[in-house]
C-alpha cells in the first residue's frame, strides 16, 4: 500500500490524476466537496472517503481506518 497526495489547482487536474492513480487506490477528500452539486454526488458514488478537516481527531481516525483497510486488503 502507498499514499498519493494530490494538491490540484483546477478541476481539470482531476482528469490527469485519474490516469495516474492506480486501480486499488482509496481516495480521500475534504468533506466540503460533498456539497458541490453533481461533483459531490459523483465523488460520493465513486466511493471517496470524506474527512472533516475542522475536526482533527475525527479526520485522523478516518485516515487511520483507511490505512488499516489498505494493509488488511493488500492481498495479491
């Protein structure tokens, strides 16, 4: 398992990221994206894990659970 950190500057950057990110990647995004209309719906439907950045402990917990799942499910 590995972590890719993307700090995209425009919505077009997402198209490039989709080509680079591996199939078994678990995307994590800020919760604010959930409320961007069709973009939020598309993110939610694609399985993105949302974190609430204002609640630091909760965000760390979500990332820790995702890391455990990556380690547990990384069977080839």
